[in-house]
């Protein structure tokens, strides 16, 4: 373990940068996965009118 302060500060900053990079990438990947799920769900509902009608009946029953 290095003992001088400059090295410790540099290691700390490098660690913070790595953590920031990982979390920003995870956030971006999560957003892309969520967007893909919405697109796939819309595609499935568009091509399956019975499922769309069932969903609309469920939503209507929930709010009325």
C-alpha cells in the first residue's frame, strides 16, 4: 500500500472515476433495455388484437 498522499489521492480519484463510469454505463444500458421492452410490448399488442382488447378491458375495469 502506497504511503505518500499524492498517490493515495490519485488512487482515490481513479476509483471514483471507475465507479462513476460503471454506474453511468449501467444507467444507459438499463434505459436501452427498458426502451426495447416497451417497443417489443407495443409490437406484440399491435399484432395481437385479442391481447390488446384484454389489456384495455383490464385497464378500463381498474379505473372505473
